[in-house]
C-alpha cells in the first residue's frame, strides 16, 4: 500500500503481489488511504468471538467447579458438568482454570520406549495388576483393586480386595473367565504370587523343571500362557488404566457415597465399568474373539494343591490335619503312593489320585508331647497352671553316704586325708605322695 501511495505500483500489480482480487485490493487501499496503517487492522480485533461463552455462564461453571469438582481434571470435570447441563469443552475449561490460576502445566521428562503394537484379537492377551491406593479417601482402610485390561480392546474388569493375594488373583480371573471366556495369555508383573523365587524340590531339579507357584500351576492346567513383565512400562496399558481409575473411580465412589468394598464391587459391576468400557473401549484390528470356553472344574483348578504320600495306616497329613482314606479304595493299594490334596477357595478339601476323587474322613492327630517341665507336676497343678517348687536333692549331713565307710578304700583315704591336715594350716596337705597309700 505504501508503494501504491508512492506511485510505484498500481492496484492491478498490488493485487498480484498480495494475492487478492482487484476489488478486494481497492477496498484495502481505500481503508489505508483514509486511516493509514490502522485501516489495515482487522475490525473484529478486541471484540468477543461469535463462539465465546457468556461471562455469566463462565462464572457459573467456575463456581460449580470450585464447589463440587475442585480436584477433578478438566476432561473429567467437563463430563460431569455436562450431566448438570453446564456444557463446556474440556480445553476451554482448561484455559479458564489456567487463567484463574487454579491449574498449572506440568512438564515431565521423557524416556525413550519401544512401542509395541496391540494384539489384533480380543482375548489374545489380558494384562492384570493390583493397584494399591486409598480408594475410599480415608472412609475405610486402604485396599487393593485387581484390574484386568484386554490388550486389543481396552475392555476392563476389576474387583476390590483387602490385599493382593493368590485368592484375590483367582477371584478376579474367574470373574473375567465367567464373563468373557478363557484368555490365551496373561501378562503380569514378577510378584511372588506369579513367580517362585526359591529353588524347586530335588525331584524338580533332577527333572529340570522350574518351580511354580500355585497361580502358575493353575495357569498351566488351564492352558493359559503366563507372561512375566520385566518392568512396569512393559505392561503399560494396565499401569495407565490404574492411573485413570485412581482419578475417575475415586471421585465416582465419593459422589456415590460408597464407603465399603461390597457396595463398591456392586457399583463397579453394574454402573461404573459398563459406562467406562463404552467410553474408552476401542475396536480391535480383527473382529475375531479368541477366548476359549469356560473349562469344566474351574473352581477346582483355581485352588491350592499339594502332593502327599499315603502312610501305611492309609492316612494323609496336610496342613497339620490328618485324613483317613476310606476302605472302599482298597483295590487301589494306596499305601506308599502319592496323592493330591486340594483345598478350594471356600475351604473344602479334596483328595485325588490320578483324576479319581477319594473318600476320606478327618481323624484326630497325634497327641502333643508333654513339655519336660510339666512332667513333674501333679494333675491339679497342671490344671491350675501353677509351677512346682524345685526339689532340693542335696543329702543331709547325717546321710549314710556322708559317713566314712569302714574297710573300704574310700573310708581309708578319708581317714588318711583327715590325719594329714594340720591344725592352723587348713587346706594344705602333705606333699609326700607315698603317704596317701601308706
């Protein structure tokens, strides 16, 4: 425009330089000729945008956020505000909170990781982990949430437990199997529940078999491949899901007024997880579902098994108890043979030999040994729990054993020793050794 004003360019040439049409260039030139450089500034600068939220709505949303969702992130808060008919984009809410100084930007250091592609099919690999957190924000004691995430679809199943144990792992896995089917592989961390730290038995070492935990034994019987992760980042999908649940589920439990595990598990199964899966589940690369059918005897596989030898009296000892096998199994010649003692999660005990369940009854164990100090007590003293006084075994001064024995070697030596003692020199004896046997 300055070149046009100086006569160096005409409007046709200026329109080619600016990439504008001739008529638009004329309008620009007229604004510049009238107002100078200020005429080139866009006339909507400083004016509120057409999509701008009303100041009253902004103040209402920020007040509601401060009242009910002060620790919510912008994305989660926007979802809950939408349920209250206060619709705002999460990025808009983020900018508002930053402008009010209620939210800051955190920058984290990045480490290089090798990306792994998702499994193509639903059920090909499921990641499982226990998330320890104050899920009820002090309304009850801390507990653990056992989380399972399908690698292909992000579908989630979870349950609350008091501690992360083999029993808890069995229960949450059974919930997944009953609902979805048997997965092909299970990706877990290197906790002692899933990996045996010690050496195996001598028989296992001779056979070249690695020792297994009860959970590992159960997965082998089910045909599920157990994969142990070398780092938390290796099973990052379930680790990130733990973070999502620690943010979203904690707040959902607070708003629902839930303070016990039983109600929380019911809330998870019926309300939270269905909505969560609809929100975050993704389409797998392949539509095939490769889950296996629910196996028979699943409750018996997800148990604790131990190998025991049948004694000559046809009894089996396990966990301090004694089981008498029934006479109807006499044809099996079980004495000296190995059987499997299985304890189910409800406490039921089963004894099995080569797939055949045996009949048994519990008998009283061997009587406990009496402690040495209680053997000298009378029945009344043992019943009252009192201690007997220690008996003095020192003979009296007039005891016959204290008198010299006449005619014996002991009596002769005693008399000679007494004769050698000198009055006033007690403790000294004659140094002539021949006098002793004189």
